[in-house]
C-alpha cells in the first residue's frame, strides 16, 4: 500500500503527511464541484438553467479567488519562519482584514452581477450573503498547514466538501430551484463562518503591525497576478455571451474547460508545501519539487492519454449528448498538463519577487485573449480553449527564463526535464491521433 501511494506522488511513507493531506483536500474540492454539476444535468436541468448557476459561481470567483489565493501564498511565505506564538497572533490580525475584504467582496458581487451580467436582483442578494460568509473559511486549512497537522487538514476537507456537495445535491433531488440551492449554500456558509471563528479567531484591535503590512504588500502583486491569470476565464464568459448567441453555450464551455481531474489540486499542493521549505532551505525545496513532480507525472500523463480517447464516451455518460462539444474542449484542456508540471512560480514566491508574476500574468492574458478573439469566429468555443492552452504555455516559458537568468537556477534543478519531455511528446502524439481517427 505504501509503495502504491508513493508511486502516485502522494508522499505517503507509513504516515499521513501534510503534502498528502493537502492533495486529498484539493481533490475533495474538485469532486464536490464536479458531481454537483453531474447531479444538475441528471435530474433534468437544461443547459440554460445550469448556465445560470455557473454564472453565479463565476461571479463568486471573480470577487474572491484572486485575492484569497494571493493572500494565502503570501501568508505562507512570511509566517513560516515565525515561532508558534507569533504565527497565531499574526494570523488572527490578518484574519480581521480578511473579514473586511469579504464584506466588500459581497458588495462587489451584487454590483458586478447587476451591471455586467444583468442577473436577477434576488439571486444577487443571496449570492452576496454567501460571498460575505463563505470567504473567511477558505483560510481555515492554512492554520492546520502552518502547524503541520495533516490529520486536521484531511478531516476538515472531508467534512467541508462533503457538506458542500450534500447541501447542493439534496435540494436538487427534492426539486428545489436555483434560489433554493443558493439559500442552502448560505446556510453552509454561515456554519463555515462560525467554524472560522472557533478554529482561527480574529483580532479586532486593528493593529495589523509591520508584519501585517508586509503581508498586504506581498499579497498585492500575487493578487494582481492571480486576477490577471484567471481573467481569461471571465473574458471567455463575456466572449461566449457576446459572440455565441446560443442559450447554454457557457455551461457547455464551462464543463469542458477543465483540466485533468485532480491535476490542479495535486500540483497545487506540491507548490504550496514547497514554499516554506524553499524559504528556509532552498536546495531541499528544489529537490522536493523535482521528486514529487517526477512521481506524479508518471501517473497523470498516462491518465491524460487515456482520457483523450475516452472523452466523448465519458461526457455522454456523465452528462448527455448536449455536452459532446464539452468533450472536445476537455481534450484540448488536457494538453495544459504539459505546463502545469513546470513550477518556477514557487521559487519566485519564496524569494518574495512577486511582481514578476504580475508581468507574466499580463503576458498570458494578452496572448490568451488575442488568440481567442482571432479564432472565435471560425472555431467558436474551441478557439477559446486553444487560446487558453497557448497563453499558459507562453507564460510558463517566460517564468522559467526569468528564474534561470535572475537566480541562475536551471529548469533541471527543479524539474525532471527528460521525463516531462518524453510524456509531453507522447501526449501531443496521442491527441493528434485521436483527432485524425475521430
């Protein structure tokens, strides 16, 4: 059993490790989201109804993902070197700022939904409540990570994402409409909010101090980088709504525009866990990246190749024939696995040169949007998917070049270059064969 889990790159050596727990945590998040969509389709929701739900979740992501992700990475890079008492106090002070930002995000959801997407006011009010109460809970697992407590990460993930799926799936099965689903999720968000106060707590003294200011300064470029990095997703939604005048088109695109299931979660966990180690012992951190990427690549690349050939069957089985175009988009997105295993950004974050990520994000956005605009008239949603893959490729090439020239760290120091090259060529050949055959 131990050997099998090690081959999966899940860092299991007789005990539950932080890396493994965080990987499972991210996988559970994906599973909850994925199967919520499956239930919606299977109970008979039309593509237009699914699209309404997905647009609401898109709005939630627009006002939260960029600064939450940036804040999490910055927090890990500066608090890891503090002792346990200072970590606890600093975390509580920073969480006060998080609560304020969450309230502002709730207001932002309402305004953006009303004036950009022209969505229903009642739905937007409900979504703003969900946003305000839900965001602080996104930081809970970081306390367990900083304390190196993998068991608590795993238990919290199982309860948290299990509840998320059930609070959506059970009302769906009983025939509730979209308003009812969002109300059920608000109940969950309030429970999460209470858990946030019980587990982390908040320092209301508004004395953020020099460490808090440093966190804000480091978070800002990371947040801008994340915002730019996910901007293509929002631009894609606007392009589809503007240029593809078919009800449900965004839902079809959204369900196909997914990378290999669990890929982002597993790779993201490796990147997150490596940052504190890169700060303290850079050489060991680089070795950790290389070792974990090697193990994971030998499993996930073959899975991607198999999914390229099974995509049509799986989408028809999980959803229905209305989502067969989603399968074509999914196959293109599988190619992103090639660049996901390139993790130079962890080194940049550990060295606190986060502004470099902003420039790389701008480059990715320009390439992505430019190609999407160029291809959308001839290829529709497929053209948008191609733009995403190419934009990500250009961004990663830029970051690798920066790390090599600025820090004199060659790609071979943190990536198994030959192994990734072999699997990348095989994946591209498999994609080409599938397109030619079918």
